């Protein structure tokens, strides 16, 4: 990593309150050239607290942009960090309208040229697209990283119409803890306690709302720009990673946006691609985004529109591992999407693929080796060898390949099948099987059979009847080498990724009418390269010692037939910042299921957060548990907060939510 100690423009930093029309003030940190000459503004707009949680990351990029002639602005959402008000859910109309007001405020400042760009990863990437769809006049360009255009079927709540058991509950528990954090007295003054109590008295678990909308209804259509791609008129640079669950968005944006668009998909996890976190290689992302900003906000000829529409890291095969420092491969470019260089190639289950099973009834702990939904670059994030998962599934293998097969895009599997119950989930994994028998997960997809004819409604399966369904797998770039086998693994369970229905399912496949379709790519090579990563100098943060515990542990009670997955998401432990604030967090996730009982599934999230400076100490403890009967979900949550060891607010909730399609 190269650190830029000096820039063309000297950088000044200031803290500002940005007033909203209803009188609420949002808190901002602004890095901009010290000479005061008008420059374009760049906005990153998040709930994750610029004063602590994102401060190290912010220090890498905001001063860098400012040193290159931009006002780079980091704003805490209403009700988060040091901003006033309360936050009741994600991507609300209030959040988006506040964002529009912030953009208009920035454009009106004497140090701004009137042109604004917006960028972010995950939440910040989401709301960048959503605010762009509202068309604030000053917003000319967006850089969206690891984000989605579809809040229902490509976010942390549902996949293929099924509940994301691994992240629906865990992320809701995280947000319960995060929304309960206090503002910083050193910034907001003596009002911090009043502001905190207002937040605590307004907070409610987001999980209640998310589970109350099990179909794709108006709640999910709000903020999903896939409902109307033409609403986005700002230029969009969309970036994703093969280890990130949101990567399909890059392909959809490249295909459907009428606004200027370019896409980049690398080997990365749920991180900015310049940070050097596994899997690499990292790229000079800040330099690449400067080309984007300079073109759209300064009118410079940087050649960004001469680049291929889509630049993708074609992954070479690698032995299965939960961690890759770097993923071998090369950059490939496509000038259109769908690409004329990619052709669908069919592999029939009764011809090119062969398997010994036509009946599928997986044990309920199938999926225990699925890996983390949001890989963050930790050593246990990625799926291990899939041989045990394959053994719990029906597998269909090709013969050893005679020649290399490169794929780019979304594979799909068509299944003609019967099912013995009205409600069931189907999970399909695509694996690369090496000559030694090791099985590397390439990509996967899920289908809740109730939503096979559309995510807007629940349509029970007629038990015993035969129908055809299609399971779309997540997009991938991957090269299967000669001598390896292509494997399709089909299972009726995939916990904790997918929450099980209330009864076990048995599926029978018609092999003659079932097939895998791969997006096989063949194109001339072209030179594609990125600069090496560089950042502004790092923030001086002291990291405290974290509890020495494994990140992921699987335990099995053989007699009780119960499987337990214990997860430490390892977001960062304890950090002490230059202003003297010590931020400490500890989180655990626990998933339980009996291999013969789908109703035994539970997911528990536990968080402890401490903030301390001198004699100020605030603590947040939050617990969320999700379980279900055949008829309803049951959510138990508890929140305990204290200041200086004295209780501030303690609350508990129990919510019962009818199961409709999930």
C-alpha cells in the first residue's frame, strides 16, 4: 500500500451541522482544499458513525479526494452518530429526502462549484443509487460499491423468495445495537443524554418490519431502482466482488441503465477494493474513481468511457479454502452486457452430467459449510471444501473436462420435479471437483418453491404433481480447467443461509428434463490494468486485544442430532482514536438446528458495545433471537443501556409474525 503524504492541494478539515427543513441537524465532517477555491463536492452518507466505526476507512479516502481538488463530505444519517433525530428503518423516505437536502446544501456552499458526486459501499452504495433515482439536480455522478438495485431479492433479508436465516436475524440484531449507540458528548455537548434517550425510546427491532413483508410488495419496491432504471440519470460506476453477495447488481445496472454506466467486478469481499483485504489483488480504486469524478464533475478527458462496459476478474481454479490472500486470475473486458462473447451452454442431467440420485431429501443441517454471507476478509469467511455438503445433496457431475471452460455471468439450473409438500426450498450449488475429489464452491442459488411463479405472491406446490422450475445462480467468473469435473449439487435444506419451512420435503427430479446452463465466455484477450492502491496516511488508531476465540465453530451433538454454528463476525474489537475515544464491541451469532426437525431452527445475535473517554462511559447490550413454528415467526429482543454504570433504558420485545410465503 502506498500512502500519499503530500497532495497538489493542502487539505483543511471542518465539522458542520447541516440543517434539514424540519429543523433537524445532521452532522458532517468536510475535507476540502484549504485555499477556498470552489470545487465539486463528494458525499458519503451512512449510519455507521464517522466518529468511530468508519473513521479509519474515512481517513483513507476523504483526505485523498480533497487533496485532488474535491470537497469530500461524510455525513451521519438522521438518528445515527452525532446527527439529531431518530432512525426507524433502513432507506426510509426521510433518509432519502434528507440526502437530497444535503446534496442541495452542498451545491449551495461558496466552496462548491454546484456539482456533486455521491459514493459509498453497502448502505452508502444503496442510498447513492436510491437518491440518484430522485434526480437532485446537482448530483451528476455516483460510485456504488457492493450495493443492490433490488431490496427484496438481493439484500440481507430474502433470497430467491426465502428468508436469509444467516443474515436476516444477525443484521437485525446488529442494527438494534447500532441504532442504540449514543452521540458523542465531545461533539454535541450536554444534550447528548437527551438525544440518546430520544433514540432509545423510539428504537424498535427492524426484524419485525422485515418479516412482516415476506412477499415483494410496496415496502420492498420502495428504494429498489430495478423498478424503474430510467429514473437514474447520473453517471454510475458500479463495483462488486465475487466474494460479495450483491455482485449481480453490477450486471443488471450494466444491462438496464440508460444513464452512462461502467462496471467492475473483482475477486473482493464486502470491502472497498483498495483496502488490501482478502481475497485480492487490490486495485488503485481511488485513482480509478478520480478518473470518474474528473470526467463527470470537472469535464476532464480521462478516458473513462473508453473502458469496456464491464471489467471482470476471471478467476483461476484454486483449492477450496476459507481464506485466499490473493485469488489467481486476470482481467477481461466486455463492451456490452449481455455480451456477444458469452453463449449459454446446456449440460443435461441425463447426458453431459450424471448422478445416482433422483430423490432429494436433505438433512436440515445441510448448509453448515456455506461460509459467511458477507465475507469481510476474515480467515474463516469463505466456504470450505464442499465434500460434506455434497454428500448431503443430490450431485450431478460432468466427465473430466477435455478442455478449459470459462464462464462469466449467471448460470441457471432448470429442474422438472415433483414435491411431496406444499412448501419447500431448493438450493443449487455449482462446484469445481478436482481430480483428488476436493470440491470448491463456484456459485449458488436458492428458490422458495412458493414463489416459483413470482415473488409477489405465495403459491403452494400441489403435492405429488410435476412442474418445471428455474433456479438462477449468482453471477461468477470462473475457469474450469481440463481434468476437473463440473458438479451441480441440489438440496432441500441450506441452513442457516435459508430458513426452513415447517416440514421436511422430498423432491423427485426428472433427469431427462433437467439441465444446467452455463454462460460460457470466449473472446480475444485485451489489455486491462489498474494502478497499485494508494491512500491518504492512515488514522492513528490503537487496537486493543480481542478475546482469543475462533471465528467459526461447528459443534455436533451426535445423540441429540443437533448441529450448532457459533460465529464471531470479528468487526474490529477495541479501538482507541486520536481524540481519546475508546470504542469496544463484541458480537456473537449462534445458529442451531436438529438434522431431522426444521422447526428446531434458531438464530441468536448478541452484541455488547462500550464507548469511553475520560470519565464518560456508555454501554449497549442487545440480544435478538429468531425461531419459528409452522404458522408463525417468533422474535425475542432485548436492549439494555447504561451510562457510568447506571441504567438508562432497558426494553424487551416479543413479536409473533404469521408465516405467509417464507
